[in-house]
């Protein structure tokens, strides 16, 4: 009797453990492009010091650049005023109502002959009124990573 109960319990555990867990269906099929556009927009508005960037962030967003909290532009590491920025690569990942984007960028001030490379991770959350940035972490690249 005990053997049957043990086999039954093991079968139940195995059935639960082998069940495939799929993400809930969402309408994210068309969002990778949307999230990438928002990321590129956030980077370019930040470099320009444009306050319109504020509308892309959630009110409770946390922004960290080179291990320090940032509350306003420039939000991203390595970006200063009077320069331009180019996004060199992006990688997006979507999972339910969240998306994260790894972005490499380069800030250049031609007049002062300055350039900085940076990398950032943007975390987006799909809210009632669309995607909002809820967290960004950026760092300047180390010399051996450039």
C-alpha cells in the first residue's frame, strides 16, 4: 500500500515538474521595433538635453550611470552637453509586459575632440498608455573594451 502511494506521489510530482510553462499571450509581436525606437529616441533626446525625454520614463524610474543615480539629463554615462550621439548596436528581449534593450552608443564632440563609448540596459514595462522606461543602467566602456 505504501509503495503505491509513493509511486502515485512521484508520478504527480513528475507530471507537475514536466509541465511546459509558456508566457501569457500578449500583443508583443509588433513591439520589438517600437521598443527599439523608444530606446534610440531616449538616447538621442538625452544627448541633446531635450526635456521631452522625460515623457519616455515612468515617474518612478530609476536611472544609474557609472554607479550614480541620475535625475535629469544627461542620464547616460559618457554623454555631456554640446555633442552628438550615435547608437551603434541594440539587442531587444521581450517577455510578457516587460522588455529590455542592451544598447551600445558613442558620444562625440568634434570641436573639443572628445569621444566616449557607453553601454546601457533599458528596462521597459508595458503600461496602460504604452511602453515606459522603468530602469536604465549605463556605464562607459573600459579602454580594453573599446
